[in-house]
C-alpha cells in the first residue's frame, strides 16, 4: 500500500480529486466521459504537470475492451455504461465507445492506494470485486462506494474489512439515522435543503459541495461500526424484503476499513 496515493474512480468534475490533492495525496483519477476528462485535464493542469495527478479517460469493467458509454446530456452524474441508468427518466443521451480496464490492472500498474473512492453509476461492484484481501499492514486502507446493494458490503467483509460506516451523501455527510429517515417530513426537508445548497453554491463556497463524496473515511463523522450492524442498518433502511427505501430522497456511501 502507498500511503499517499488515492484512486478517484469516477472523477466527474474533480470535486473530490482537488480535495485529495490539497491534502497532499497523489491522485489517480478515472473518468469515462471524454468531455469531462478533457475539461479536467485543462482545469488541473498544474497538478498533472507536477506529477501529483494522473487522469485516465477509461471505464472500469471486469475485463479489458471497448464498451458503449451513455453520456446523459441533462445530468452528467447519470452517465453510465448501464443504458437504463444513463438514459433514466427518458432524458437525452449520447453514446460513445470507451476503452475499459480492470481495477486490478490499475493496482498492478500504479500501486495499491491508501484510499479507493468509487462512484461509477451502477458499476461500483467491479472495483469492489477486484480488491485484494486485507492483510496486516497491506491492502487498501480505506474504501468508499455507493450503497446501492447489500452485496457490496458483503464483498468488503469477505475481503477482510471489519469496520464500516453508512454516510448520508445528501445530508452533510452524516452517519445514517433511521429515526430521521422514518420521519415523514424529512424528504421535504432534504428537498428544500438541497435546493438551497444548489441555488447558493456559487455564493457560499463549501469544501465538500453537493454531489461530492465528502471527506475521506478517516475524517467522516460518526463511529465505526461492525459489519453486522452496518448490514442491518442498510437492510432496515430498505425495509427488508420490501426493498423499498424509507426515504427516496436519501442515498448513502458504504465506507470501510480494517
């Protein structure tokens, strides 16, 4: 493991990469959208030139090859290799053929990072599946990914991760609070809260703006919890076999360490 290396898988507009760079990390950033990759190369030229940032315009898959990528023309965050996600809500999209690599190949070429941040719209599991097993003083120290399905948590646990958090990505990066999620007024609050953040984002600067992944896991709020407790919280949020979230305005990241 390289202690000053971060992988930003799903760079988007670089909101996370810039924070990692400012904290003194070297960053390997992966962005499948060629337009965003090009814009980021210009925006962050200083860091590319000094060797602290490398941007790869590739996708992540389970094998190398070329795959169709659906660039959502209304909401860039929705772009995905999954057609249903990339064109959700009947929004306009553009298809591009994008070269893909495996996360394991990135580990081999660039080293095992201290922190692996993953947010690639439906394909996070490719990164999680490629994680090496955790050994004493080895392996990726911190991992975060979208909490879209409990199997991601199961895989992290199977790889040797023992400490977890569920961090609310739309509510100031706080740990999950089921009591709050069950409050019928909370979705309305989140809608207003999000609207205000977006309306005034150019006036009130935030280090961790809306749509960023927030602080690296060692600095997020709340205590680390066990795999069993984290799993139960996630299952309870989706109301067990109902698979229906308590609140459709909330979404979370799994964070893991050992």
